[in-house]
C-alpha cells in the first residue's frame, strides 16, 4: 500500500504541489496579498518560455492543417462553452460566482504540457498535439474574451476590450518577443530548455497561491463538492464527443487521440489570470477543481483509448 501511494505521488507530484500551493495561499492569505501584483508577469513568463522553446516555423506550417485546426477550434471555443453553459444553467443557477468560473475555464482552450504528455502516453500523434495545443493556447487570447462576452455579457458587465488587450499583452506578445530574441540566444538555448519545464511549473504554483489568496475570504468547501461532478461530466463529455467526432470525420487513430486531448483540455493559468483580474474571488474554485479532475481523469482515458 505504501509503495502504491509513493508511485501515485511520483506520477502526480505536480497535482500534489498544486494542492500544497493552494493550501499555502489559503492559510497565509493576509501575508501573501502582494502576489496578486505579479499575475500578469507570471502568465507572461510562462508564455515567454513557451516562445523560446517552440519553433515558430513549425507552427506556421501547421496552420496548413486546416481540417485538424478547425476541428479543435470548434470544440474548444464553441462546443466546450455551450456544454459548460448547459451544465451551469442546470446546476449552478444559485451560484453566480461558480457559474462565472466554470464558463471562464471551459472557454479558455489548450494546455500544452499535459495535452502533449497524455497524447504521447496514449500512443497518439504528439507532434500534431504539440502544434494544435500551442496554437489554441495563443488563440485563446483572441477567442476567449469574445466567447465570454456572448455568454456573460448580458448578465454581467466587464471590460471585454480591456480583457482582450490584457490577454494579448500577457500571452501573444511574450511569444513574439521570445521569437525575436531567440536568434541571439542560440548558445544559451540548450540550458534554457533544461529549466523551462520546472520554471513554468513553479510559476503556475505561484499563480495558484495568488488565486487562493484572493479566494480565501469567500472559499467554501461545499462549493468544491458541488463543482466536482459538474466538471467531471463536462470533461468526460468533451473527451467522448471529440474522439467520436474525429472518427466520424475520418481522422486516423493517432490523430483522433491528439485531437481529443487538444480539444478537451483547458488552460489553467490563463483562466486563473482572467478571473483574478476581472471577476470575483469565489470564481477561482471551478478552474482549480477542473484542472485537478481533468488530470486525474486523463489516467483512465489513456487506458481507454489504448484498448480501443
């Protein structure tokens, strides 16, 4: 039993660290108020490292894969928000902050690291997954504000143009800057790539602590319990619908796996950034629950598609 527990901790150590960061942010919320001043810097740092690590030429070439890109865009920015809205209207009508948090999370598509990892473990096309995840993550800066305005705009006033500009500054601009300085860092790139993953993970942990600092005064563990079945239902529906639809459209088995993970995974850091900057404290609960659930569920999904 002890060995099994240690094995799970080794495989899911980052999820454990997310819970630790959330606990620290919650317990020491008064001492860590200063963290919220650096949320834009945190997200920009993640995207800058992404820009250094990825080849823009490969991304540009991938734009020619219009069928796969269109598939992921439809699922990430149309199917996912509509399904989230449906579940929210059914179960969260008495919880407006949770409604906002869920809609934000399911409207911000793409998560690069985990999407590629799970695609590789499931035997899918990890090259296609990489390209699609990078593109969707970057395009979230443009699409997410528009989707949120359509869904939330009639019931909630927020600065959609300000959100768009802020996301472009924090996500797309750092990638462009990274690509511009990359030719001058050729000798340093191997060393930079070695620290990219741990640095990115550390920044996301700081983001989580910052989000919990904001949510500490309003956090209810009853709300966490409410969100768990809702996010599981949403994520599993996205998994099944995207995998099944990709098969109907004639994609290969390996491509179906890549499309499934690229379509169903949502960006934790960007959704937290949007909520912390533009919405209320309690709205951080759905992204936290969703991110943890989607990573744990991915273990079972990998086993499922490998048997298919």
